[in-house]
């Protein structure tokens, strides 16, 4: 079985003050039995330029990953990626980053809705059920717009707010099954643009207890003709690299997917599961 982890962040390891080396991440991937790994940095296009988040060292990362590609040739395929948050709403900054660096793989993420820096910071204790539903529906509407002009290769964790709604004990407020039409529109837009869909396994090690999107939505994606899928652990710590990848790929194969999609020089390659 081909196993790839296509959403692993490079900044953190076992504690935030001890950054993991690229070599340590590669060794962890090999230990987990992975064939390929994409190492990425977060780059929030709307927040990095104003200093809200620490700016990643993309020049240093590019050099380190190029060296690691040579070192692990024949043992582990290594992909240099980036996760762009809000790339569509900040098109100028997105274009600047994409023109400056030679990425193999670009993830498109939506972590915000208009007026909120990041959904993960919301204190849902002060939100009514109605406000949570409005936030969720606003997110889905903005996600659809995000896809239509997005210059990225895979669409990440499309149920992102739901993770935090559940984590804060409000999971009964939103029923994903009630939004099949909205998800179908999002999926069709991604298919039309040739954008892959990520199955993010991080929810399986968190309160959510399911990938993002869940397998029911992955079935919907397949029923609508979707074929391009990436699987990623969204690991911010060494011990999470490859987390739940094997069982997720197995379940996707049971659903009927025959290939995983990997990227080299931003060109998709279909690899048989």
C-alpha cells in the first residue's frame, strides 16, 4: 500500500522551543512506513505581513528540503510544500509568495471568516446556537468563493470550524448531513478547477474523532466524480507524523478510491493505493 503524508508542518516538534529538523521529520516518516511526505509551513496571507504570526524562514526551509531530498533519495520521497491561509482574499500576497519560491505542493486553507482572525480563537461559550449556525454557514459560503479563484493544489480540511464547534461541546448545534447541497457545490467547484481534496486525519486524534472531511463527505466527493485526493496528518509535532494515515488510506480504498495524488513541481501524479 502506498502511504503519503501530505500535510505535515515543519515548525514544531515535541515542544515549541525545540524545532524539529527536516532530518528528524524524515526519519519519523520512515519509521511510520511512509513512502512520501510533504513538509509545509503555515503562511497566513492576511496575517503574516502585519506581524500577527511569526514569519516562517521559507528561504532556509527551501535549502534544507533540497538537501534532504538528495539525502533520502531511494528511501523517502520528499515534497516541499506550503499551506496558504486565505490565499484568494489576499491575492497580491499569494502571488508574491508563489512567484518567489519553487514549491512542489500548495495547500489552500480557509481559517477565517470576515471579521474574525481565526476560527480557532473563538470562545463559543459566548455564542448562541443561532450565532454558531450563522458562523458555520458564512464559512461554507466563503469557502466556495475561496475555491473559484484559488491558486492552490489541494483544498484543506473543509470542515475546519466544525472541529472547534465540537471541541467546545457545541457539536449538537450543527449537523453536517443538513449541508449536503452546500458541500456538493464546494466539491463541484474544486473538481471543475482541478483542485484535489484533502482528507485531513488530525481530527482522528482530537475530540472530533473523524477526519476532515469525514468519510461520508469523501463518499460524496467520489459520487460527484472526484478522483484527486491527498491525505495529510496536519502534524505539528514529530509524534503526529503519519498519524492515522494507514487506516485512513485503507478506508478510502474501501470507499472505492484507487489512487492517492502526490505533487512534484505542482503537477499531480496519481499513485495506486
